[in-house]
C-alpha cells in the first residue's frame, strides 16, 4: 500500500511539472543536456540530490540551489519552493 502511495505521488508530481512546463512553453535539460518539456521525476530527483540544508550558527541555508534547480522549483509550486527556503514577496 505504501508503494502504491509513493507511485501516486511520483506520478502526480511528474504530471504537474510537465503541465506547468507546457503551459509556460518552457523546458529543462535532460541527462544528455538537451531541452525537454517532458522530464521524468527520476531525473528531477537526481538533479536535487546535491542540494543540502546547512545550519550555521542557528541560521539555515540551502546549498547548491542553482538557477536551473530554482527554475524547476518555480514550476513545482509554492510548497516546494518553501521547502527549499525560497520565500516569495507579496
């Protein structure tokens, strides 16, 4: 049952990302550095493996959050951006 739930969340995230990219007429780089508007969540998860939460003197920072990763987070929604400490104005 847990595996089924994980696959559901995986599929919903992939679907949302692909719909948002198509609606904005944008793309992201795939494994061979070519632009695609239909990335897999497996690739997106692999891209985010290098992102870490670092705490220095009580302050939290996110390391390795490149502009490409921020571009992807823009399409995944508000809660994903908040998870990576991206606070929007307004």
